[in-house]
């Protein structure tokens, strides 16, 4: 990720474990820690709201609304902010449903994330989404979501559990 030490500028920085880079010249350590991210499963009349990504990574693929947690923000605040920014929808309450690791490649840097998933019902389809992030909005029956068209493995993992739970619910 770095070729030169960000502290002393020498070309002597080496990996030292799964998330540490270490400089043999000045002993500088950089920890590329796991980043917290948040994701929302929004449901309207039994359908799940998906977005088609307008930018990389995963441009053109399906995704759920979400993003990275900001400094000094909790996960609930983060998902409400992301949904407001992306979809112009205010969520009153969100329910934690699980988490899943993910890999996010951005401008040549690999970010390992821990994605925190929330569920929230919405009352109407969003009408004012951020076109820089969202190319298309789709409302889909859980069973009809094409899981292999999702941009990220974490979303595939948690959505497939959600779809299975909804299917069980219908059988009862
Ligand atoms: Zn150094």
C-alpha cells in the first residue's frame, strides 16, 4: 500500500502481520485496521429496496444503501445519515440484524471492513436519491433478488439469510 515510509520517507517499509506496516529505518508502524461500515435492508410492502451502484467499486452492480462510519459516530447514527444522504429518507428507528466482514477496493487500496446491518421498514419509495451514488432504485421480492449480481460478499451473506428467513416465515 505504501512504498515509502510516511514518517521518514525511506523505502524501507514492510508488512508485519495482517494489518501492520513497519519501517525498518525509523520503527514507524502503521496499522491498517478494519473499518466499520453500515448497511440497510429497507423494506416496503414486503419488498427490499436495492440500489444499482453509480460508481466503483462495483459500478453497475446491485447493492444496499450504506457506507463507512464517520469518526465519533455510532453505527445507528451512521446508517441514518447514509440513508438520508443517499436516498433523502429519514429513518426513525433501525434494528440491528447482524454483521459480516467485507473487502472494499478503492483507488488501489484494499480496505477490510466489518459491515453492520440494520433493518428498517419505509413508508414510500424514495424519490430524491443521490445520482452520484445511485444509478437506479429497485424494489424486489426477497426471493427474486439476484444474489450473484450484488457488489459485495457481505451483502450477499446477510441478504441470503434475510431471504431464507422471509421464506420460512411465509411457509408457517
Ligand atoms: Zn520510517
